[in-house]
C-alpha cells in the first residue's frame, strides 16, 4: 500500500498536504506517504508527469496504482478512502460536498485569476489589466462575503465541524495579502483564518516546500521565485493550444 503525492508549495498543492496531516491528527492509519515536489518551472509538462496528470497541473496523487487529479477530487477521494469527520458519511456528506465544489468552481479560479493579474501577468499593460483586475477583485470580495455569511451560521464553512471544504477554501483565503483581496472588513473570516491556521495538522501541511521561518511570510528571494514561475505560467505566450 502506498500513497504518492505530486505537489508544490502553492494553495492547490497545500490542500493535499494539509489533508494528509489532518487525517493523521484524526488518528487515521495512512499507507506510506511519499511526497514528490514538482517544479512548476516546466516539470508539469514532462512526459513522466503527464502520465499521472494529463492536465499538466499539480496536485495529483497515485494511490495503489490509481491516479487522481484535481485538488478537490483528491480531498473527496482521501475523505472517502480514509473515513473521518473531515468528510462525514451518508446524508451528511451533502452538507459538505457542495462547499468543496464551490471552492473548486469559484474561489480557486477567481482568486487564481486575481492573483495572476495582481502579481504575475507581465505581458499586458496596466490599462489592459484594469478590467480583469476589477472583475476578479470584486468577485473575490463577493466570495469572501459568501464565506462570511456561512461563518455567521456556524463555526466552519459547511457546519460546526472542520471539513475538507475548509481545507480547500482556507488554502486560498490565507494568501489574501499576496492576491490583494482585503478580507479585513469581515472579522468572522479573519477569525476563521486564524483558527484554522492554529491547527497542528494545518501547520505541518503548509510547511511543505517552504523554509520554516517563511511559512507565513515570503522572503524577498521567494517572492521573486514565485513571480518568476508565476510570470512564466501566466504569460499568454506560454499557453499552447496543443499538448
Ligand atoms: N483545478 C486544479 C488547478 C490546479 C492548478 O492550477 N495548479 C497550479 C499550481 S497552484 C499548476 O500546477 N500550475 C501549472 C501550470 O498552469 O502550468 C486543481 O484544483 O487541482
């Protein structure tokens, strides 16, 4: 029995390393976990990685020979394979799964685009960037207020318990300063960000691929490295119509 995790130090990547550490915290017996760092400077396009994920993006896992792609599908898969309160069983899973899909379809793409236009895209003028920046910036704030609305009803995104929906969403929201989405007008969201950050499983999960003293703060060198990789990925000239 083995579980291979292919990932990088990014919000989508941390979802999986956090999930694994949270499963350990929940007392789940996991198979041997082997974590492989994928360099987003080009390794995602290699034949070896495409054999695991033809979509050329991290994260991906291989569990007993079966490859699973898409971070939220991975969270659901691990939640079902290794039962715990992170993904309740039976009817109750329908309290959680829609919010996991909400993250995949909304928070990930919108925060990802906001971040790209804010930090990474350097083949467009400021004038060209103004409209998408406004659009994704406003939509990101709307999503933060949806999260705030949920947190007004219960302690976590999908109910009173911490679940895969919190893992997926938190990994993006925690980087609000990097994507320049101001969550500070929503104290419940800020409080949730801190409460989730304080969990030992989360602490270990987000340490993947990051020097210990840079877990919550980038050094100048790391900021430049993210900007280099992000700039390469976000440039229109890097997009190919064919594999
Ligand atoms: N919807 C995918 C998104 C994955 C994704 O965009 N991964 C980024 C890193 S956070 C990546 O691998 N980018 C490389 C590229 O686009 O070339 C998921 O949730 O797994």
